[in-house]
C-alpha cells in the first residue's frame, strides 16, 4: 500500500520484517554498549539541542599508550538516554553490514551518494525541533512508534510511523518527530543528490583550469577598460572550449568517476585472501552484492569499474567478464568457452583479490 500527498511526501506499507531486520533495538544496544563506539559515529540530542560530547564520553582513555578521543562511556550515555536524550548513530552505511549493503545497492540503482543514520529516542521524548534536510530522506521504523509532524504548503500533517511503514521526505521538507509511549528506533536513508548544476560546475571547472593563470595588469582599478579586451578574449576561448565538449564523453567520465570512488566494502576479504591460492576450476565464486562490474572500452583495452577502483585488462577478456557480470555465482570452469584453464584461473584469482568475487565456502 502506498500513499502520495500533493506535497510529494510518500508513505509505503510493507511487511515489517523486511525493515526491522536491517537494524533492531538489540543491534543498537550492542553498538552503544559493547563495541567501543566513538564520536562522531554517535551523538546525543534532546529537545532541539545537541549535547556536548563531554557528557557521554570517557576522559583519559588511551590505547597502547596513545590518547583515544571520543570514546563513548556506555554508562554515561545510557544515563542521558534515560533522561530523555536521543542517541543518533551516524554513518551506519560504513559500519553496519545490512545497511551497508542496502546503501551500496541504492547507490548503484540511483546514481547518487547515499548515507544511513539511526535515531533511538526514549518514550515520550523528542531529539530535534522542526528542521529540514538538504537532501531527500527515506525513513523507516524498526522499533516502537514515532509521531511525525510534516510542515508543507502552510499546513501541518500528522504521521504515525511504526514497523512496516516507511516515508519519503523531499529535500527541504520541514519536520519534527516525537516518540510515543515506548522507545522508538528509526533509520533514515539520505540521498545526496547529484544535480545538473554540480555536473556543469565540475565540467566548467575542467575547462577553466586550462586558462593560463596570468596576473591582471597593474593599474586596472583606475583604468578598468584595460581588462575588457583580455577578458573578452578569454571568455571567447572558454565558450569555444565548451562548444567543443562532447556531452557523451562528459557523461562517461561522470559515470566512471562515480563507479570508481565508492567506499571499499570487503566482507570476508581476509578469508578470500587466504583461500585464493587454492582456487581451482571447480571453486564456487559469488559476486559481492552492491559491487558494480561495468566494462568500458579504452584505446589500450578494457577498463572494469569495480566501485572503489578500476581495473585495466586486455580487450580479449570482455566475453569472460560479461559472463561474470551476468552470473550471481560461477566457477572458473564456466569460462571455458572464452579462456584456457590457466587464463581463467588467473582472471578469477584477480577478481577475488580486487573484491568483485568472493569464495563460497561450505
């Protein structure tokens, strides 16, 4: 079930377990009390104000004799939560596997950088006053209930979020939320949109960077007309350079930049590293979820975009790599139509080391 308001706020109802399994109250308990979490991965807010870190971090903490700053004191943090503070877990797309995988796939689907935060609010409390975000937000509840007030077009709408109900808030939508009679845990997925302006700015910066960085002539403040001819000449040169730009080439550069600058995610990478030397023709391999495998022809061969890096290989490997792209799991022997035994083992070992494939054990 979905509901769309005229303001483009969108509500969607789904099976609760599809969302609650991404981050439970027990998961947050573990992160806050057992993992030596540090700021800024967590912060506290109460009634519209962010609390000083000194209220819930340890003093004088060290590791191997070196100062360890921002280490959360679980007892002090829990006391603040008990007193009505909301605990905000920031950047969970970097540290919590279910949300990390969800965000990685979203980035590939949307083409925009994404992030994940979570908010634990004690009963009847409110962390932040009415505010708006500079990015689109998807919100879903994983524990308890939270009542949201959404300010749009001169009116205030009331939404009660509970597990299974998710909400989309467009950029700039004013909102605030308060927990009901039980503790509330919700997750926000922020979409940091790549805009046309940003693409144009990046493109034009590259053009302007080619303009010689000569000094302006002395005395131009008294005789500004001395700048006119020089500026007109440079503007004409920039305009001509813009006209020569190949839009398709600019887009290809944008795609390659995005698909080679995502965060590194290598769950099981140590086991893969230790197992790769024993890889044989029958070893089962799996594509890592959320990792792209985009093939780009180059003058010297083939470039593979892997998310956090690129890999340059001979063009003759394209048929084998296209099969790797299509299959969720495969063994080196599946590439027999394209590569000889030694070549396919070399390729698969390389793709394991690069993080695209992982070795299936058991």
